[in-house]
C-alpha cells in the first residue's frame, strides 16, 4: 500500500513510476521514501544502527535508485 503526498491527485498518481511500484510491492518494502527531482531519500522502518540494519539499508539503495530512475521524461520527479 502506498501513501503519496502531492499537490494534486494526478501528481500523486504519477509520483511513483511503474517500475518503482513493482519493486516496492515485490520486495514488500516497509519504510519511508522522499522523492524530489534529483534526490531520493529512504528509511527502512525498524532500522537501527547495527550491522544487519546497515546492510539492509545499503542493499536497498541499488534497486530503489534503479526503479525510480526508469521514469519517463515528463514524470513530475524529473
């Protein structure tokens, strides 16, 4: 389930590219994502400052960046 904050319903629908929606659903992503033009910030819920949490956070970076990078040029986050 996604909760998207945007200025309009259309912007909210366009805010998460299809590839990112697929990744988030398939990976059962549990966390918070802030996406702005040129910036992607994410936090895994329940993450702590320990080896397992740090590794999980780092391992999520590549797939998240790849999924959000597959948007079209008219995407509002570009």
